[in-house]
């Protein structure tokens, strides 16, 4: 049986939700990481990943400018980094300079990878669609990486950006 409730009430049932960190460079070459929960696999062949970024976020301009982004699956040990990258704006600070988080250059796009993430994907911007207050960016995966150590992924496990692993 179902009962009708407000949208916000029903959406509280969505957890756990995967967490990703997208990174794109701004026009000055600063790599700007942003934490995102709204993401999906958008195509299998060719492989494409999609992210929904608020229209006003600094990252939106970075992705539009560089026409590519890397997408990291942060590990369960990277919760603090995910909260930092997801609460501060690249408009005000250099997030990767201020938060001690190992990064390395991407192989095929002009961005960086998070060295301690579970996996990283290099994406060339395929399309963008403005949807309400967000922009859905679809990236074609041109290179994929996994960590040489076994690590668990990071999820949002409850409202209020409560982050952790899922067993
Ligand atoms: C766990 C978590 C999930 C988030 N998911 C999204 C998301 O899916 N889309 C989005 O636009 N912002 C999301 N945010 C908020 C942005 O990461 C945050 O506003 C960030 O500071 C924007 O940075 P920027 O201005 O450098 O782009 C999320 C934040 C956290 C902590």
C-alpha cells in the first residue's frame, strides 16, 4: 500500500546515494573539484557518464570552458575531502591547494585525477542540457583508472550530507 506525501519526504528514502567528485579547470588553469550526488551512467557503448551541476556553481563554468572533466569515485576514507569540495566554491578558493588531497595529471584530458580514489574516469564533454536549476553534462569516457589498492566507495547514507561506506 502507498500513501501520498510531499516530494521531499519521499526523497528521504533514496539513500544510500553514490558520491562522485568531478574536476574541471577554469580559464586560469585552476583544477576545481566539486562533490556531486546526482550522477548516472548514461551510455554503455560508447561509455558515457552524466552529472547534474547547479547552474550557478563555479564548476559549471569550468566544465563549459574546458569541455572536459574527470570524474572520481572517492573512497570511504575521503569523506572530509568530499565535504570540503562540496561546501566551498572555486569562485573563492583553490580547493586542491587548500585541502591536502593527492592529485595527478589526467592522461588524455586537461584535468587531474584523485590519486587515492577508488576509480577515476576521464571524460570529454559530449553534451549539456539545462534542466530546471541544474545543467546535465554528459561526458564521453576516454580513459579509465582504478586504484591499485582495494578500497570501498563513499556514499551519502542519510540526509544532511551524512557520508560513509555501505557494506
Ligand atoms: C555529498 C554532496 C553531494 C552534492 N551533490 C551535488 C549535486 O549533485 N549537484 C550539485 O550541483 N551540487 C551538489 N553538491 C553541492 C556542491 O558540491 C557545492 O555547492 C560546491 O561547493 C560547489 O562548488 P563550486 O562552486 O566550486 O562548483 C553536493 C555536496 C555534497 C557535500
